[in-house]
């Protein structure tokens, strides 16, 4: 039976020998044209001859657009970034990916060559990031590295993407929080009372936290989407009234806060029908508005999410809701919509691309059993009474049979 050929652009076992009295290393290499050729190199010692041969064998690997096994990960990262940045992406996404690329990947792995980035090294790196900076950053590092090595594989710098064998980042178990209707009622009162109380200088507050909370509850929108709402995107005269969610608040490439027309995902661009209580809120605000924004800053400019969150936490301090974040309102919307409608409706309301995201991260799992009370009532029997009088259709049918 004929021996199978070497895999294309690989070599077989290296054999050490002596030719003309000089240490020599010999190996057979199957070239890019499919032809297997014998290569040999000499040196002062057998080990030196083998090292020289290995270097020559690697040099024969077909380079592709400058990416080879000897390419540094720093250079691979920049080549990948050029390709990544060319696509139309949200500013926040670009900023976050660049941050992870520079602060974590290049700083932690940049000096390695592509061929040195083994599964084991990459696996240890991702685990270290998870321990030091948390799940979210480690998960994003895995995404970026997978993209980088996909590019390396396309250019034949690696045979397979090593990230495909790296263990998934273990996700911490975290319960999804959602407010009950009683919680919502109490929270709305707390926020209204805080809005009505003068600030430390005795001035009227302009935070309008209660109105923003009602917008969360009436739409399920993200904070950036709520603060990015413009009157031109709201139609209070439609039947029913609706809001077009097409923008969000984000930092631009110059680090300035602005309205970004590109939402987080394509699914985030959606048209939402507004409940009556929110229509009343928006109708009141519209009558007194002097800005294109529904919730501008005190000076009429784009409101900074960080400033809003400071006000939010100040309002809830010393209450049982201290530390609660606005995102819990978003989870509350998803949980109630799923319970009274469906998971797909919750997904569309929140603007997710997949119902699995909605189910996993935004819907509180109540583990509520089905209503089988009529069936369980069958157990309401006593030996002294006839079972046919127990009111159980199931048992009546059995006895009749």
C-alpha cells in the first residue's frame, strides 16, 4: 500500500546525518505546487544544521499579502482592524473594540508571532483577562482574537484558527432582576417626590427622573435611546401614538457627546407604539419644550448618561431601591411582555436581534408552573366518600370505564 503524501506545504521527519564529514539535516517538503522535494542544510553541529533546515522550511511557506507565521500579532491586529473599521458600525462599538485591542490584546500578546500563538497560550491569556477584568472584556477579547486568526487562516499563515479550540469564557451566573408592579408603583412615587424637592441650592430640579422612568416603562428602551429621543421621531397624533427609535447618545470619534444615527444593531431601529400614560407624559413635555430633544440637559444640549446616572442614584439613596440601575426597568418590560404576550414580542419591543438574548439577559425566570389546579383537585378524595362525587372528571371517567 502506497504511503500517503505529505500535507501540502508541510515537511516530514527531520533526519540528522553526516555528509562529507559535516553535520547535515535532511527532510522532505511538499511544496505549494504539490511536488515533494528533499531539502538539506549543514552546520557546525547536528543541532545547528537542524535549526537552519527548519528556518529554510518555514521560508518556503507561501506568504500571502504580508501575513505569515512570523507576523507579529501587533501587525496582524492592525491589518485586522483596517478590515473591521471599514464596515459601517456604531461609534460605541468601534470605540470599545479598539480599547480591547490596544489595552488587552496588543499589550498582552502583541510581541508573539502568529505561529507562536498556540491554543494553550491563547487559552491562558483569555482566562487571565477574565480573572483580572471580568467576563465581558474576556468575551470581547475572544471575539477579536477569533477575527484576527480567521484573517491569518485566510492568508494561510495558520492551518486552522487556534481560537476555535480555546475554551469558552465561563459566564458568571447572575439572576436577571425585574421589578414587580408594586415595585414600579413605589419607584415612580419616589422619583416624583425627588423631582419636586429643591436641590441643595434651593433651586428647582431639572432632572425629570420620573418622566424618564415612565419612558423606560412605556418603551423598554436603552438609556442612550431615551436620551437620544427627538420630537421629530415621535408622532403623538398617530393611532396609536408611536416613537421611531433610530438614534442613540454616544461619544463621537473626537470624544464629544452626540446623537448617533447608527443604533447598536439593525434590530435596534424600530417603531414602538406608546401606551396612554406615556403619551400623557410626552404631550405635557412637548407643550413646554424648547429643544429638539425630549430630554435635553439643563442647557438644552445632549444629556450625558453619566450625569443622569449620578442623579438617578442620588434620588434612590437611602431607599430600598438604592443601587438599582435603570436597566432593571428594561428587564421589567421584557418580563411582563413575555408573560402576557410572548418572548418574540419582548424581543421586538427591546430591539434585539435574537429572542435568545432577550430570554437569557432580560426576562426574569419565575419558573411558574402551569395551571393544573383542576387536575390536582382530583386528589381531594376521602375513603369514606364516593370518588364519583369528588368532582374530578378524570376519576369519574375511570370509574365509568
